């Protein structure tokens, strides 16, 4: 029997100046679509404190099949629009999710 491991993905988005409202609207649409998928354990955006800060979009998925279903959403075209029109940069990573039972602290 295969072990199902939760996965996390994260996008770091540097917004173009003056594009914050459009970026927020597109991310809201993407988040709404992701929340409808089975296997979506969480999906959220951390808003920047200032307009020059990075937006952090993080999703947690029950397993690789759930993440693949997310990556196949028609709404994925929104990421292309974000990158082409509203972002100075976009970075992505996918990792095994840490256990929910662990406690982590931020480095200072």
C-alpha cells in the first residue's frame, strides 16, 4: 500500500507597482477554485505589509494526485496573466508538507 504524503506548494509574487488590486482579484479567483477540490487541505495568501513586499500564496494538498488536480484547473491560466501583466517576479516550489503535529518557530 502506497503512503500518501501531504504536499505543499508556495508561490512568491512580487507585484508591479499599482497592480495590487488586480493581483488580489486574480488570486482570489484562483483560491476559490482550489478550495473546491477534494484533497485541498488549505490554500491561502499572505498579503504584503507594504506594496514593495512579496505576496505569499501557499497550498497544502492531501497527496500528489490532489496537487496534480489543482495544477490542471482551467484557472491556472490566471498565473500566466499574473506573471505577464501584474508581477515583477514569481517563484514557485513544491515540498512534502511538514507534519501538522510539529511546532515551528520563525527565525529572528
